[in-house]
């Protein structure tokens, strides 16, 4: 482990090393593991206790006397993963943003992040479709995130939560208008029913997709949504049941994955048949052109 690791990173690693062990780690073992003296490790333990973590140094070693709260655990994991993997996992999204926005990429990120932190609206010109730019759209930015190799912002526009792809923002300006930021939990809740990146209002749909035996083995441990249920059948097939806020993304996924078959709702089945029919027509027309 690096002796120059940031204090919070080291403190999270102490938690990881001390959790779920048959034998508590001795204080001296932590000193050796991180190349730090006793006062530094003591400060790390105090910092962890200040977060509400019941961690103490005893004669037996460093012990955690109670479970870590779920929300705090999620926050610590986000920090730790960010320290170690952000350069890898975000690289494609950053490349896409820089390729399209060039020197404006940093300006867009900063204006949005300041709007998020200060509860201030920003005004953007947005190219929703190629060649069609919506000008002067005022949004309330809530959260920056990346998905499908693109940086995006979750924002409120005219009372509705929507996502905007940063590479499609043509201009951005801060405004003096403020808004009351909703609890972060409300923003994160929206992602629970998102199959990939689609976010928005509207009703949720209960979806059931059957996997062939071969595909079931591959998908058994895959995370689709927060509310998924995965049921294995006696014949080796499996059924995934989820609630989603977009049938379109599920339909596109089913069409592109051999061995997946939609069971319900009927609207999803019809949408898949329509996508397959359109794809067949496109290939037939291209075949005619080539002859």
C-alpha cells in the first residue's frame, strides 16, 4: 500500500482489513501495513468513529463492534472506488466529452457542478437531435453521472427530472436564479428502475424476461436494476423480473441478446417484434441495393 495514500483512502482500507476477520488485527500490524506510526493510526480510528463507526483498539486488536450503516457504507465505497478506478471507468466518457466539446468540456463541467453545489439554475443550448438545437433552456442541475460512455447531468426542467448528455450541450451560462435542491436520496432513487441510462417521469413497467440455459448461466450474477428478482427453473432456464421506467431499452437489449425472450408485458413483446421487423426490412432493402 502506498505510504502517500490520502487519509480517507487509508481509513477506508483500515475498515476493509478489520471487517469480518476471525482474528482482530493488532495495532502494530496496521502500522506496518500502512507505514504509519501509532499516533497516525490512532487519528485514523478517531476519524472513523467521528463518522459513526464503532471501531476501537482493544487488547485483542482493532475491532468493529457493530454493523456499518448502509448509507454510510455506500458513501465510503463511492469514495474508495473513486480513488482507485475513476481514471479507468470514466476514461471513455471523458474522451467523448473532450472530443466533442474540446476546451469547452471543463467549462461545462464546472458550471454544472457549481450549479449543483450552490442550488443555482443554468441556461443551456442543447442539440437534442442532430441539427436541431433548443436554445435558452433553463435547468436545475442535480447530479453529474456517466453512463454508456457519456457524461450526463440529471436536472429538473419545468418540474420534470430529465437527463442531458454533456456532449450535446452547445452553450452554457450560469444564472442568478436559485432553486431548492431535493434530497440526494430522491435523485438516486430514480436510478433504481433505470435499465441503462434512461431517466424520466412516467409510469413504471413490470417486465419478465426468460433466459435460455446458456444465457441464464451468464446472466445469473448480473445487476440490471435495484428491484430485480432472478428465478431459476428446473430445466436450466431462468426468468428475470424487474420494474423499469423504459420499455424501449429493454426491447433493444432483448433483440440484441440471443437466448432472451420477453414474457410480459404485451407492450414489450409488440415493441420487440416491431424492432425485429424494422431491422429485417432494413437488411432486405440493403440487400436489394447491393444486387
